[in-house]
C-alpha cells in the first residue's frame, strides 16, 4: 500500500490511518476494544446508502452481447458498497475507515473515498494508497480529472490536486475570502479547466494547470434577484448538459438555471417547489429532458424544448431528501438515491409517459426498534421501524431482503397528492408469528401505535394479510398492546389497554373466544393502579407449545393463567413489582418477565412459580432473548450493556457495552448469531456466538468488568476469504479449561463413548454381510480398443505405463512375498508388546479406531494358541481396569463365537486363562447389576413420592 501524506513528507506515520485490518484489534467499527467475550462482531445488515451522492459508472466491453455494464457506488457511512446495476446485487464492500466518508468517485476499477483529511484508493475492495491534506482540514468533494484527483476542503477555501499514479500533491489552489466553494465540475471539451460553484451563489472558471481564475460568473446573472434580493442563494448542484458550453446550475432556493458559460448568458430559468435543489441530470438519449431533485424527496422532469415545461413530477420518490440523480447513458433509465437508505431506477417507456419504478434496493430509513428471527432455519429476521414499515431481512443474501407490502399506496398517494408515508400503517409495537401454517394462510400478527385492531401478514406472499382483528366493544378508547400467535399457527390472540383479550382464527378471521381478566387483587391496588377491570392494561400474551395454557401479563404486575380451550382462569401469580415485557421460550415453558424494579424474573408456567431472578441492571431493560436450548437469557438495557445470564445458576456469565443503546435483540434458532438493533442506526447487527466455534469457559463476571465493543461492519469477503472471518472467534487469553478425565474414579465403570451402532454391527456382521450379498456378479467394464490398455475399476482410465508395470512385475521377488505373508499385523504387534499385567491402553485405543469389519478380520486372524491366550489376558486385564465395558463384552462375544471349538479342545494352560476371565466377568457383571438395581429402585421411590 502506498501512503502519501502531503508535498512535505512527515517523519512518522502516526498522522494517517493505516489500512484497516479485517480481523484484528483495529477491525472494530468505532475503535473500542474487541474483547474475547461470548459474542464477537460479525456483520451488519440493511445498509444501502446514505446522504453522500452515489457514483454511476457505465463500462462497455468489446464483443459484449448483454450491453454495457452498470455499476453503482454508494456510501454506507464509514464504508462503501459497489452494486451491479442490472440486478442490484452487491459486488464489494470496502473496509471501514476511522471517520465517516464524505465523498466518493471512481477511476476505472479503482474507488476513491474521502474521509476526514484523507483520501484512500481501493482496488477490488482493498486499500492500495492513501493521500492526505497537508492543511489538516477535512475533504468534502472528490473529482477525477484525467490522471489527476481534485478535492475540495470542507471549509471551501482550498482545492487540492494529486496525481493518481504517483500520488504526489501537484498543487493547492486557494480561493478568495468572499468565495466559499461547494461543488466542482469539469466542462466538456474544456482543457485543464474546472467550474467551481460557491455558497455565495457565484461560479468561477479555473485553469488548474496555471492555477489562475479565468472568469467569474456573478450571482446576478445566474439567478433571479426576485427570489433572494438581499442575499444570493448558494449553489447546490452543477451538471454538464449534452450541449457544449451549457451547464445546469441548481440553487438552495429551488431555482434552476441553464447557463451558457462561453457567452456568460442564462438560457433558461426553472423553479421547483419543495425546497433546495439537491441534484440535476440531463437525459442523454436525444431527449431534451432535465431531471431535478428536491430536499423533500420529489423528482421533477422538465421539457427543455418547450421552455422548461413540467412534464412529470414524482412526489415522494424518496421518503426523505434525494441525494443524487443520474441518467444511464443512452438509456431511458434514471437512477436516484436518497437519505431514506434506498437506490431506485425509474424507467421511461416513452418520452411523454410517466416514469415507473423499474428496480430498487432499500432498507429502513429510521432505526428499527423491534426485531425477531423468523422461522426455524435462522435465515430471516423480521424488523419493524419508526418509518412505519415491516421488513424481512435475509441473513444469507442481501438480495432476498424485502419490505412487506401495505397495498397500492403509491398510486393512492399520487392521486391524493400526499406523501406515501402518510398512508402507511402506524409503527409496529408488538409482533408475533408462527411458521407452522405459513404456506396455507397468514402467519404474522402485529399491533400498532394507538390502533384498536391487530393486522395479519403473510411472509410468503410478502404483503399484509386479508384480516384485521378488532372488536366493536363499546367503552373508553383502547388500543391493542400485545399479540400472540399459537404454536400451531391456527389462532391469533390480542390484548388491549383496557384488559380485553380476544382470540381469532388466522385462516377465516372469525373471533372465536374471549378471556376475561379478573379485577385487580388488593396487593396490586396498593401499588397505585386502578381498581377497575378496564384499568388493567395487557402488556404481554403467550401460549405454550401444546395450546393448553394462555398467559396474560398485566401492567400492574400479575400473571393470569387461562385454559386455552375453555378460557377458564386457573391461577393468578402476583409479581413483586409491576411488569413491562414478557418473553416465553416454548420449548422449556420458561417465561421471562421484565419488571419495573430492574429485575428479570423467570417463571415456570408448569409449576407457576418464580424460579430465577436476574438483577444487576443499571438502566431500564429494553428487550430479552432466550438461547435455543433455554440455557442463556440475554438482556439489553438502557445503559448500553448486553448481559448474558446462565439460567440454571442465575449468574451473569457475559457482559459487554456497545457504542450505542441496543433497542431490540433476538437469538438465532440455530444458536449461531445474536442480532441487535440500535437507537442511532438503520441496520441490524449480527454477533457470532463463540460457543459454536470452540470451547468457552464460563465464570461469574462482576458488574465492573465490562468491555466496550464496536458494532460489526458490513464487510464484503470473497468466498476464499470466508474462513478468515472465524479468526476473531478464537478465544484470546482464555483460562485453563477443565477437561473431563478418561475415568473419574477407578471404581467406576467407564464406557467407550462410541456409537452403539458400532458394537451392534460387529455382533451381527455375518447377518449384514449375507443380506448385502450381491444378487449377481459385477459386470466387467466395456473394453477399450486393443491398442489402448485400460486400468481396472469403475472409471475408464488408460494405462500409459503398461510396459513399465510388466518390467517391474518381472523383477518382483518371490522371497519378498513369502516374508510379507508371514509378517504380523499392527493389531498383533500391539497385542504382543503390551504388558501382561497392564491395562492394555494402547492396544484398545487402536482397536476402537478400527471398523467393525476390520475388527472381525483381526479376530479371525488369531490362529496360534499363543495369540489366543494373549487376547484372553487382554480382555481380563481390561475388565479389571473398569474401562471400555461394552467393547470388552462385544469382543468376548465375537471371539468365543469364532474360536469356541479351538478353546474347547485346547490344553490346560488355555483353559486356565478361560477360568480367570470367567471369574473376572462374573464379578464385574454382578457388581454392575447391583448398581443398576439400586439406581432403579431409588428412581422409582422418587417418582412415587412425587
């Protein structure tokens, strides 16, 4: 990597940012340490673009049959992303930089990014060079001008010029004190000349080779004085038109000027309502059309052949300010990006037809406040945001992310001339789903802000469902506060702010049942809550996996247990404090309740008792998540900490602090990732579970031992580098882990821990071989021509070394064959070399690695009486060591079955070995039976007593 600080080289490299390593301590997004805790930063999802204008690149290749390739470069904050324009697929994501990126540009295959006082060059996502501003001020705008890189400083006082090959600072141009540069444009066919716009509303034409100002365009000739008689409006956009010497100038007042810079004459004046002009674009396919974008999200199209007549206006093209507009050269396609985290392509079917949305890539433009993993495969996350949208974010591939449709809102908003945002549903406050019947009908149920209905959604169809669940009950105004979908997916339950709970059928939308909350108990009334039933707000509803129990939690701190089928109230559990949120882990029937006293209480809905209490929080608890095996409980709180508790012990085993508060968390059903959303970010962040990749030693962690970890970054890694992503998942400075010994105690009987199928196969090997015997002999492969000798086997392979093989076989010695026939196998060598009074550890370790067929063959190869006696001794000594009990029994069974006739006719010495083995076998078997009988008796007594 090449690094150039300025024209005068500094003695050290501390003043510039080094290349960001992908998997080390510098890889965090905000410089906090990346400690070796339970979770490691992995990846960020949901980022498309931000307020920095995108860069469009169109490249044609000779002989290409699919037309030119379109690439779109967008900014993700402190990283950049390169998209393929045809299908809007992600190609590369650049590494993070220390400061936010302020400008982007492209030079062939290279990407230049300005961040702080530095400009970095990347090729295929890897940083290759860095240049820095010797003045120390931040850079705000980059322009590639031939082999030169032009950069404006953030204060608008200087223009710096570097050589893009040698990275040498060529010159620095300073502007007058009354001229603050805002944008730069190279007019077509103007050699060594640039046009600079200012916040004072004027333009200047500079020759960068001679560093001289050639001409000044006053603000009075560029814009109308009637709009701003006292102070000219700043220049916010500069664009070259298809005509030579003609440029488009946009102002913060909404005025657009088409100006001839050669004659210094204004040709056309256009005014656009809706705020400042953010971007301009001239159509380049022989259609005299100008596109303009405003700071309110509108895009207007102007007919330049008819004195700037308005052709069309796309109201609400983006939900926030449009940051950039650009036409694809030679095509009737307009590309736009906005602050709403989206890039859109608009197609014009004819010169007069209104544009239609061709393709887009978008994400949340407001931070998501509720996220939940959807399904059982851990590949999708449902996210709800304050931008009043519900999205399904794919963990596997960004192109599979989509927003659930709320209907034809764009068409309705156009007819009513109002923003699309005003027609969307209110923000989601509660979300529940069950994917059991997702292919048959709606599977998601949501509650919304200040709405008295619950809405159904279909993830499969990617749209809002057919039903809205509500009642016509008379009484005070109420809203749905909590929802639940039964595990079977057939029923949806909703609880209101007035204590009403109703159940609907998800397939038909018909209300089936109602659950009646009793009046508040005296213990709850003393806490200051109301005394009437309508004052009891429902804050959470849950149903078990078998649809037997419905649990409703009220704000005043009670858990009400109803029978699912007849809605009868069975039990009321009064909590020590008022409740805020509940979460049920259906596999274990554990219900976590967040209470106002900053304590998380775990309730067993089978016994209906509080079984654990987790405390130590220093801020309001915002969200909870159970691990799939119910062993961990993860909680996010307002003190920016994410804590992990061990449920069996109730102890804190992991804690880390993030740079911003986590508003919602969810744990993957497969246990590999923890997903979080944060208060100041529109993305979803994935944290890898280190326990999935290695051994983790858990210990009780004090509250003051909190490490601050930066948020994950959106990294683009090639497939050959994907394994490197697991590098930070290895534990650093891990304590000595406790490893279970092979045998806890000498008096305990230890098994081999190998699959039971291995010993079953060995016992029944003859039956298996007889069953798998082929019905007909194998057919020989088709022979090749006689002059092409082939090798035997399933695949056709030619033997190119036939003559060499024949020569080698001729030289083969029969004496070597005889010696090889008499050699012992590894099985017999280890059997002979073992100590007669030892435990034969090395021998049995080797035997356990053999396959059942290999073991059977080795046992049959014991032909001599000496080898038989050695094997009987090995079995006896292994029984005395209380090791590999089931393996010894299997070996004994097969050995006696194979060599039984030889043992019966054997001499006295072999019979003595058999009697010794019989005595040890009887003793160990009787001891095993006695222990098992005692354990079964104790278990039966406990079961009967319970």
